[in-house]
C-alpha cells in the first residue's frame, strides 16, 4: 500500500507521496512513487502512483521510453497539447498495461495488478490541472468542490485535509497540512512509511519551486509529529467533561 496526495491551490499545486512498498511484513522496500518531466518555460508534468508496483513501474518506464524514442514522439507527454490529452494518454496506457498483465497471468491475475495515478502539471498558456486516473483508464479532474486527490491508504489522513484545507493558503501551510495528514496515516498503518517525497509546483513557473525528500530523521517532520500529538491531547483534555449523572440521561 502507499499514500499520495495532490492539493490544488490558487498559487499552484503541492504533491506528497510516501515510498514504502511491501509484500508481507518481512519484505519491505523503498521505491520512489513520484516522477516528473519538464520542458523549461513550457510545461511540467508529474505522476504519483499507487497499487501494484510492477504495473506502475511498467507505466512509468513506457512513458520514459516514449519521451526518448524519436519514432514514438507523437505519444510523448512532452508533445501533447493539453493536460487533458496527457490524462487521456496516461489513462489509456494504464488500462492497457493492466489488461496485458492480467491476460499474461490468466485467471489468477484477475484483480491483482491494478493501480491508480494522480497526474498534476501545467502547460504554458493554460491553468495548472490535477487529475486522478483510475485502473480502468478513466479519470476525474480537481475542482473547487474537489480540490485535492488521495490514492492508496487514504482514510486516516483525509479528515485532516478536509478540516484544514483552504485553497488560498500559502505553500508553506499546505506542506504543513500534508505533513500532519501523512503523520496520521503513518501512525495508523504500517504499510505507509518514510521517506516522503515533496514537490511544490508554482503557477506559471514550469519547474519545481520546492522539492525535497523527507527522511526518517528529518527534524521538522519529527517536530510536526510530536507537536500534533501534544495538540490532540490538549484539545481532548479541554473538551467538556462527561458525567454519568448529567441531566437527561436515559439510564
């Protein structure tokens, strides 16, 4: 399992992903789940992946090869005119990869090789855009009503995002919000783990405005985790006391 989040802000996009993959408790590895391509001054495109590792690695490898091979330039993400077209191409390739892998593995492969992708980026002259692409190849786009997407182990970190998100927040506050969301997920699920990859895409910049890997020993993340735990305990203690003798009790 994994956890990836893409936030759409007025100022641009903020993306974060974990790096843990596991096949049982005794086979845990670190794999980068965020990949980005850019043409300086013209476009930047980023993918975050969740699901079967062989499937996601195959999709990314095929996209990498298409970007390099002259005979396939018409399929390159660097040549497509809009982010919508990019989403269509990534969705088609994801669907085909899953279908081919399942067919090669026969009945035992049914449902075992699925994956999902968050696509983010901007092409010059257009708005930054954020998509979530499903295993079937179809996708939805972020909007004012749905300003962020999660894939992987989503349930533990979602309440934090819903309560804390504001589309006009600063990039710094958005990063802090994501760190709290990831910390909550890390505490609840062993299949999500550090290091974390962070990418900030500022509107009309077409290159990362901030990019880093957050390691296990990262002092800021450690402080966020500790401070959030203290704040939760303090908030709990400040709530009104419950009494068995309160008026209106049915027992």
